[in-house]
């Protein structure tokens, strides 16, 4: 999974003819001058198994084939490492970065510490907060629209690790010094363009003033702009950056009132944020509101389409759970007295409820727990929810996967090399080898298999998602091999892992993880809910599998072993077959 920039660093071979004849020492990661804020780092490489490899004069543990991935602590600044094998020697410099902002020297604000850092817009009465990093014992304030807001030193807060920490089991918060962290908030009652705040700092009798980099605007509630989603699937998030979690994507044509801005991000009236590049402003449009009366349906050969006639296309969200799918319409008021829904191969009953003013929730009670995918779209102002029927499968034990379509995605490809093993062997290559073996095993069982790539070519994540949406397979499987963040224990961590995002894929992820680990006697790395491009598709249950660790010296030997690759492909194929038997 981790993309170790796979430039192989060869040993600096001495000029003697004897030295030139020696086998090469290889260090794949880290490259010299590599920068990281981690407190330790692992070295990934190989050398012939005879003799010792020394790092800073200490012998390291290696696999039978000579691969290694020991970890070493890092200090802030330059960390020099010497890797030696016989007469070959490498010198690698790793630069340790300070994750915490540095306090400024003298009467000054820390670089890039003033917030808001971008233009923002808020509603009247909303809290607007400011922050700065400055020397201890300073007096810090902000002047905005003839108002002075004091910024006060803040008590210590816990610093949360990145999401990647969940992959190493080290995702606990730790205390962070709050020295020099000043914050304060205010509100503004009326609409106005307030311009840039002026930050002021006084220390030891000296005062400086520095403008903030972001302008502040208070919006008029009577003249809020209306946006429309212009892309096929607008990415809605919990906050104004890609660091924030995803919500249900908004279908093209969705309209919503803009209640706030932050940089290029728009806050929509139902609480989600969307990048302005995925929208357009509709001049003169009033805040979208709609009623809904009846709900219709049409039964197709492979899906049931539920039709929601609306006056305008409004924001929506979907929530799947055990044997139910709930659709919420925002800015919507029900005037519903009649809904027709005959006996259906998928839906047992449809319930609805006006949960709050402007918020109507439809709950589909399904006949079976396993869901097989859904799609959302607007046809003009009418919302269409397509719920896919269970796939038809073969009747014979040997051909259970007959008529069962699978999209198989060999991860990475082309310039996207993925992780690297200790020899420099790339993840993209082993992904393709195992995927082709898996394809052959699935075809033997009667399946129709669509590959996102069949050679070493670059296929974008968007293109891979589009293939799943267009092909509408029964399931989609993405094949990968794993690596670790810088501070991971590469010598110890190994195993098979399954990743899912949509609840409809949870059963498949759990089953395949359990089945393969037991069948092959592999260590279990775990099952993860993860917001990945190849787990997000809603058109079919989509699972990403990490078959083993490129960064673990012992497991890498299995990863590249042709016999082990065949066993892995066969186990996954049989696991899919057994899972289908369990849910059909």
C-alpha cells in the first residue's frame, strides 16, 4: 500500500577488482536525505545471505534470503547511518522533522501560524475564532472591524495521531505542549465584508502588527447564494478540506444554499462541505425547498428503481445497516398519503418519517441481509435510487460462479509502482501476477471476470471506479500488497488484511479475511474500515485485499514465491465461492 519511492540505492563499490566482483548491497528505503517527522524509521534492503550486514557498526537480523528491515530511532535534524556489507558501504542521511511548530525568536509570530489562513465567510452570530503562535508571556490580540479580540494562552491539549497510526496499532493521543499557542473568538451580528484581521503582539515594551492572510465576510441571511453540483458525483465532507471524512456523494444537479465558505470550500445548508470546483453558483436562485407526495417504483430485470418526484434536486444521504437501507432527503417536507410498492424480490417494506423540519427519511426493509449495490442519480428534478437485485448464480457445485461477474483490480501499474520489496521488486508487478492467477481460478468456477488492467499500464483511480460502475459486477476485488508507515515495525508486522468501506462489503471482507488466514495458515493483519478509492464504490460490494507485506523480509519471500502465489489465488477464489454459498 505504501509507495516506497523505489529508487534502489546500490552499494558504493570500491575501485579494486575484487570489490567490483562482490555482490551488491541494496537499500530500497530510505533514500538519503529522506525527511520524516516519525520518531523512528525502518531500513528496507537486501544483500547475499552469507556474512553480516552492519548498520552503524551493529549487526542486523536478516531473512534466509538475506533481506532486512530493522528500525532505528531518529533525532531531530540530521541522522547519519552507515550500512556495510563486506567491503561495500552506504552512507544514508535521514532528516528528522519537528511535528510541532517552532516558537519564534524575538517579537514575532511563528511563520504561517496566523489563522484563519484563507478567506472565510460565516453567518451572522456564528463564532469566528483566531489563533497565533507567539513567544510566551506576550500580549496577543486581533483587531477586526473596530473590535479588539484578546487571544489568550491555551491549556495543554492532546495531539491526535494521523489515521495511518491505526495501521500500526499506535493510534493513542499524546500530550502536546501548548506554550505559545494563543486563541480567541468573537461573533458579528450583521452582514459585512470585514477584510483581513490585524494581529497585534506586544512583548518587552515592543509592539508589532501583522495582517492575517485570510479575509472575513459575514453573509446576509436574505441573500445567500445557491450552488449546483456540476460533476457526476460531488464529494461531500464533514469539513473544509480533504482531511475531513466523506459523506454520501451528491448526485449531479443537486442544489443547496451556501451558508459558509473557507478558501475554495463551500458549506451547504444541510451541514456538508464541498469543493467549489465541483459546483456552480445559480444567480438569483432562492434557497431550494421541496415537497414530496408519492413515491413510485419500477422493477427492472436486475434492479428495482425507486422514484422520488421533487420540485428541485436537494441534498441526500444514504445509510446502510443490517437488512435496511435508509435514504434521507434534506430541505424536503412530506405531503405523502399514498405509496405503492408491490411484492418485490428485494424489498420487504418501505417506511417513511419526517424526522425534522425539512428532513424526510425513507427506510427500505430488505428481505435479505446481504445488499448487492445501489446507485443514485437525478433525472431532471426526480431522484432515482436503483437497488440491485441478488445476482443469479450457477446450480452446480463445480460452476457455482456461473453468471457471476467479478471486477478484479490489480493495484497500481505504470508510473504508480506501489510499495517495494527489499530487492526493489515492485508491488504493481506482483499484484498483476496474482490477479491473473486469481482470474484463472475464478473462470474455472464459472465466473465472468473483468480486469481493470492486464499489463503494466497506468489506470487512474477514477477510471477503476468507473469500470465498477459501468460493469455492475456482483462484487469487486482489488489486489494489493502492503507496507508500513515510517515508524512501523517492519521486521514483525506481517499478514493478510481486508479493507471495506460500504456496509454491503463488510460480510465479504470478514469472510475472505477469516477464510484465507485459516486456509493458508497466514498471520492475520486484520479487517479495516477504510476510506479508499477501491472500497468506496456503491454499485457493488467492493473489497480491497492486502495479501502480505512487501516490507517484511520473511513474508516477502512468500510473496514472490510462484507456488505461494498460486496457493493464494486458489484460496481467494475458493473463499469467494464459499462466501457466495453462505449468503445466497
